[in-house]
């Protein structure tokens, strides 16, 4: 039985290249999914703020930009949105 070392090396190289290409293609998808997740969490936080803030006359519009700011930064993001709304 004859084993061709170059064929084995070619298969190994092909598998490594396939892994590298898959890694490159998955990274942007993971970032997009994280942005969507953070946007949803931010929207939920803004809904809660608007529900509680209605007693105090506080309302922040829920749009994609505000939801992403609140999602990325959490509570400091909501404080930032309140600051921007009332002081700028």
C-alpha cells in the first residue's frame, strides 16, 4: 500500500483553508446577531423607562438608534438619552 504524503498534505491544507474561510464569514454574522440582540434589549429597556417615566412626564422615542444606544450602553445609555433629550 502506497500512501502519498503530498495528497495528505493537500487535504490538510484544504481543511485548514475551509476552516479559515468559515471563520472569516461567521464573524460578521455574529456581529450582526449581537447588534440585533442588543437593539431588542435596548427597546425593552426604553419601553420600561416610558412606562415608569409616564408618571413623571418622561418619554423617549423608541427608534432603532435609541434602542441600539440603550442596548450597547445599558443604564448609562438610557441616562445619556435622557440627558440629550432634556439638556441639548
